[in-house]
């Protein structure tokens, strides 16, 4: 990387961060005026009083405007601009879907969400963001749709505690940035660093007591969609074929929570699409953990998983097996521990 490239990465991150810090309180004010509030009307809600939505709008605008600034107001060639367009168009589609779901009193039916999420996944596929190493090609495309839709909803499910979804997005997107730096897929570098800044700028308000705001589905679905798309664009390199599992490690925490919650709900005879308090962070809270401790644990875990994924991209077969083995043992131990919690 040249010095000018480094500076542009710095300004991309800083620009998204500053825009998010400015736009988030503006979005909060707009939500208060428009009465777009999250009311704790069901027992699965963990807050006690109405909280403004629209944090997702600030994240979306900070992310999108920053990338447009990088492309339009600078002469730096983004190389794989076509794929970046796919993320921006698909991200806009997902943001709009989430915004409608936030504003609509009873929310959208999950079948409607799936339809539009699959449509957004097809959009990025049209811009050549897909799994390319699996044959036949149709099966690779099917797995691409499953990956994007699955991660989009995984982040949505993870957004059950202040700072959780946005914090994981910051850690994961920074990991995408550092892993993708040697590659020619430069759009991943800019999109990931912009996402990190936009999500980080939202977090202080989400964690605040006096200026609290939620990102809503418009934010959590957007984070999941962009993260899953970036995972497909990153060139992981690696010395063995086991590197193909690196993106799963980077996003393992939301994937784990989604699989765990779905399994527990089906075991209880409930639909996996109906909310419950079986999420592993809420189970940790039942076991006596403070919310601050849970957030630190989740962000530290995501960071360590990112380090593990980075090691996998640079190491030989035996080291990769060791990293994967430690990761599996960690999640088995976590599952054993959280199953001790008795949720309602």
C-alpha cells in the first residue's frame, strides 16, 4: 500500500465515524418527532420504556455517503467498483426492508422478509459477489443465497442487547479489512473500513442512558447483509484448502447464536421464527453476568476468532486443525455452560 492509500483508508474510517456520530442523534430526534419508538409490549423485550429507533438510518447514511465520497470526490481508482455497486444497491434494498419493518406496527411477516432478502442476495450475485470455488455453479449460487440470508438474519437475532450487534460488526469488519489488505479486491477494504466507522459511531448512543437509540431491523439487517457480502469478497489466500472456513470463524458468534436459538426453540416445539429469551447473551445474564461483562466477553471472543481466522490464512495444515479444534471446544464449553440457565 502507498502512503496515499493509507491516508484514504484513514479518511474513509474517520469520515464514516464522524458522520455516524453526527447523524445518530439526528436520527434519534427524528424518531422522537415521528414517534418511531420500540415499545416494550412483549415479554421478550428487555428494556423498560420506549426507545427511539432509526439508528440504522444513521449507520446506512454514514456508510453509503462515505463510500460515495471516496469514489466521486477522489481520483483513487477503486478497481472492483462493480462489486461495490452491488453492495450499495443490495444494502439500500435491505435497509429499506428493515425500515418498513421498524415503522410497521406489528412488523412484516417472516416470509415477506425472506422474499426480499433473497432478492437482495440475488442483486449482489448479479455483481459477481458469490461463492466461486464450489461446483456445480448452481450449488455455489444456492449456498451464496443461504449464506447472505442466514447472516443477515443472524445479526438481526443478535441485536438483543446494547452494543452487541454493532460491536460484533466493528470487530468483524476490521478483521475483513486487515485480512483483505494483500488482495486486489480493494472494494472490500473500503467497504469494511467504512462499515467499522459507521457502526462504531452508533455505539456510544446505543450504550448511553440519556441519549439511547436502537438501530432497529434497518440497522441489524444491514450490518448482517454487508458483513456476509464482504466475507464473500475477501481473498483469504492460505496455504491449505481449510482456509475456506475462515469467514465462518469471523462471523461465528452470530452464527452460533442463531443455530443455538433455533435448535432450542424447535426442541420446545416452538417456531424458530418466534422470539424468545433463549439467546446465549440473555442466558449469560440469567447466570448472573452483568450486561457490561457480556458485551466485553462477546467482543473479546469475536476479536480472538478474527485472530484465529487470520492465522488460518497464513498457516499450514496442522496449525489450522489446532485453531479449528480449539474453536470447536470453546463453543462446546459455552453451550454446556449456558444450558444451565433456566429461561422463561
